[in-house]
C-alpha cells in the first residue's frame, strides 16, 4: 500500500502541500501587515487544518483499507499470464458463519442459502497495451496496478525464484510505456 501511495499519489500530494503552504505563508504575511483583519486569521487556520489533514491522509486511508480487509473473508486468486493479456480469477468464499434459521422458514430461503455457500468466481481480464497497467515490486511482493486504482499483489513467498524472474521480466517488458 505504501508503495502504491508513494508512486501514484506523491505528485498530487506535493502540489497540495505546496499550495496549502503558500496560501498559509501569504496569510501570515498579510497578518503581519494588517493584524486587525479577522478573515486572515481564519484563512491561516483553515490552511493549517487543510495541511495537517492532507499530510495525515495516507495513514488514515491505509488504516481504513486494512480495517475493511480484515472484515472480509479470505479470497483465492488464480492468475494466468498469456502473451497479450492477464487473467486473474478471484474466488470469493461465502461467510463462514451464517446464522441458523428458524424451523418455520420457507424451503426457498434454505435453497437461496445453499446457493450462497458456493464460491463465486470473478474473472478479470487485462490486455497489455490496451489497459493502463503498471508493474512494480518491493522486497515482499510483485504488484500489478490497473488504472492507478486497483492493485493485484503477488507475494514473493508464494512464488519460486524462477517464477518470480519470469513474471518480473515479462511484466516489465509488457507494461513499459512506449513514447511516440
């Protein structure tokens, strides 16, 4: 998560930090020349609040995502890499604990519940050169980022060194940007 935030939101973050700082500095300078203007004090306070809120946003987002993920059931993934596309199949498992129903409930409800207990596969297909894919890695995982919003993480502990090298070299080649 930190890698994703550092790579994709750092430029915008720097611009916001500079903007808040400049407006706050201008407000402080204006207060020095006109200390009786209450609006300037309010503007500086709002800029300070905005700057602190912005600087702590990454940490709050990470906590929120981790909290949400901890409530979810574990999912299984199957990734197949072809010459021109990647297929990632997500198998969503049902909640392990389903409250017991009363004996008086209808049979249809029981059939619906039985359908929910089956794992639901979802297939995502990403085409190289057509979809906005980025590839990166750190010490722990290999990452595919789709459209700067969706992250697929491949833990290195689950891949042999040989597979890691093949995936790394192929995805680096296929996701590199071509400038025309």
